C-alpha cells in the first residue's frame, strides 16, 4: 500500500524552486511521486517505506526548510 507524507516547505519563491524541491524528493529511494505547491509551500510525497526526516533532509540540502505538515 502506498504511503503519503505531507511536508511544509519554507523558502520557495518561484516555480524554479518548486521544480528543484520536486526533483530532490523524487530522487529519494521509495518515492513514486512528489507534488510541490508554491502557495502554500507544501509537498505531498507518495511511495513505499517513506521517512519524513529523510525527505525533509533532502529538501534542506536543496536549500529550503522542511518539516512534516501537521
């Protein structure tokens, strides 16, 4: 069964930013899809064996701040 994790992302200001975050998230093992929106700054990630901390870390490595959305 596919898992779903939603992240709140700070620091994105344009479509280039959302594309960069999407590419970073889709590069994580187990991720099958990532949908990133600028307003509000959110990412919905789907896949198998997902780890919210690992997903947030790749977003941070891409230059943005991320945390599980609650």
